[in-house]
C-alpha cells in the first residue's frame, strides 16, 4: 500500500512541527505531573506524621491526668463536616481503645510493627485512604496507634492538574501546527516565486533569471546556483545556434560554387574540354564539401561524447614522419620543404588516431599559410620528465596576439577571404584542440606577425610516466616487432 505523504512541504513542516511540540509538551506535562503528585503525597505523609504525634501527645497527657478520661480527638482540628482524618488506638493486649467516629472497622496493624509504617488502602465506597501506624509506649504499657487520612483531596488535585495538562496539550499542538504552517508558508514564499519564474523559462526564452532576495541564505544560494546553470545553458544554446548558422553558411558556399559552375557549363556549346573543366571544378568543390561534412561530424561526435579515446603509447617521431609524408604532396605543390627532427624513443600516452588528426591540422595550416618555397619544421622533444611535445613551426604570416585565443574557436578565421581561398573551413584548430584536450594535453601557440608561428602539442610523456604499466609496454613492443 502506498504510504501517505502530505502534498506540500508546508503541510509536512507544520505536521513535524506540531508533532515535535506535542512531544515536548507531553514530556513536560509528565514531568510536572510526577513532581506535583510526589510532593502532594509527601505533604500528606507529613500531615499523617503530625497526626500521629498529636495522638502520642494525647496518650501522654492522658497518663499524666487520668487514663480513663482520655480522648485522642482532643488535639485534633476538624475541618468542615466531612472528616478527612481519623485515629485508632489499641491497648497493650490488642483491645480497641479508641476509633474516631465514622471510620469503618478494620483489623489492627500487627503490634510488633517496629517504627512507623505508611500504607495506602481502599476504604468503604472505594475511598482511597492513607494510613500511618506505629507503637507508642506509655510507662510499661504499649499502645498501637493508627492515623488515617483520606487521599481524596490529593486525588482531586491531581485530577484537576491532569485535566489542565490534558487540555493544554491539544491546544499547544494545534497552535504549533497553525503557527508552523504560517511560518513555513512565509519561509517558502520565495520558493513559490522561483517556481513561477522557472516555469516561464523555456528554450526560446532563456533570458529570464530567478529572483534572488538574499544571496546569503539557502534559497538565495539555490537561486544563484540555478541562475549560474542557466547562464551556462544559455551560452551553450547560443554556441549551438552560432555553430548551426556557421555550418549552414559554410555548406552553402561550395554548393553555390557547384551550382554556378554547372550553370556556366550548361551554356558551353563545344563540350569536350570545357565540360571536363567544369566537372573537375565540381569535384573539387565536392571534395571540399565532403571534408567540411567530415569535420562537422567529427566535432558533433566529440560534443555528444561519442568519440572514444583509447589511450596507448604513441611514438611521436614516427607519427610526425607519417603525417608529414601524408601531406608532402601539398607541400610539393607549393615548393615547400618539411623537415622532421627529434628522438625516436619519445613516446606520449595518448590516443594515436586523435593525435594524428590534431597534427594533420597543424601541419596542413603551416603549409596552407606559409608562402611558396617556405620551410615547415616539425620537432619532437621531451622535457625528460612528465611531458612530451610535438612542435610545428612555419615561416608564414604569423598571428596577431589578439587572435591567439579565438583561432581555436569553431569557424573563426583571422582573414576570412584568404582562409577560404586556401581551402580552410575554420574548424581545423577547433578539432586539434579538442583532440589534444581529450588526451589530457594542451596546444600552445607562439607567434609573431610577419615571422611565423609555432604550434605545440604537449602531452603526458610515456617515457617516465608512472601511469604506464608493464603490460602496456609489453603489448606495445609486441606490436612494433610483430
Ligand atoms: P582554417 O581551416 O581556416 O585553417 P583553422 O581552425 O585551422 O581554420 O585555423 C583558424 C585560423 O587561424 C585560420 O583561418 C588562420 O587565420 C589562422 N591560422 C591557423 N594556423 C595558422 C598558421 N600556421 N599561420 C597563420 N595563421 C594561422
């Protein structure tokens, strides 16, 4: 069976509050009741003791004057018509000497009773009685004395107290509940505001923020954290929107080119060579389009976390040789030379496919932006401890420091026209940065306008990296020899 839960926090708080107050009041009432009942009973016992002494005095006085004329009632005070105390006296042989009028007959206490003995008994008609019995010697004769008082008064007072406390308890609980409800309502009012405000925040309306009444209290902190999260979401949305717009724009350019080349081709009458040229341009644009789509796919996979990073040992020099070999056709077209330098033993701990992708983009840029006949230098080195680096240096136009941070953004180009003419999509460095960061590395840039640029991929070194396990190295060696 489902457990019942109050629908509002307010109600829940109020219920908890009144339950707590109820419990406290109950404990308090129990304490008060115990204390009062004990002191009332002690007082009754003290009065009984006084009564006993009075009877003793009466016995003494009787002996001093005349034993037959003795009556223990002499020293007694009677309050009202209802007798509330009585006394009984038995003689040395157990004969009843005196019993206050109105007191029912009850057997004498054992004469051997040493000292005083208190007892609670139930009298006629269920009347609660308290007795004190004891022996008293007058000369050679020993008397047994029992004084009795009604406990009715004590009972009555205790009942009244109980009634007062019993009435107070529900009142306190109800008051606490109402007070708690009001208090919770006041305390939770900002939450209601926040809920209303949050309801108005949608994907199209991300501007709104939650009200922060007091940034230092719990609710204020919650609202602040929530607002910060909204900031991040808004930024991410904005980035996504920009990315979509930029991507569409980038895709449109080659498509427009294909279309216009096609239209021009259609107007050609002599076919043959002209058509071939048109088809050639179209294929070129299609290549560009394919490259762009590939890069977009790479980035969107990376964004959605679907690109797996399989770290292993990457021999950096071999990788540099492979990449420069792959791109040497491009360099040759521009009469450029690429040289690779470094120690073959330097290895990084990374995913080789991702690092290859990053390096291709860096070397491709170096070739693309360097003038004809220039030299591109790739260097592999390590600091001998934790880091290994791949460095690509060109003698191109260099990059102004104001663009340093932004060139790694998607679709950002220092010179739109020139980059596009050179086949750039504006995604190369974004991909390179992501690929390196996914391996726990970073890309550093040193550049001076007019003198060239150096891009450096810095990775965790495998040479001395404590993370490299023997198994990994063995597998790697096997791979190299096999
Ligand atoms: P693109 O595909 O346009 O080259 P990238 O993301 O690779 O895009 O580079 C972004 C921008 O950074 C380029 O448009 C270019 O302006 C600048 N850039 C990148 N590499 C170099 C370089 N080696 N020398 C000069 N500028 C560069």
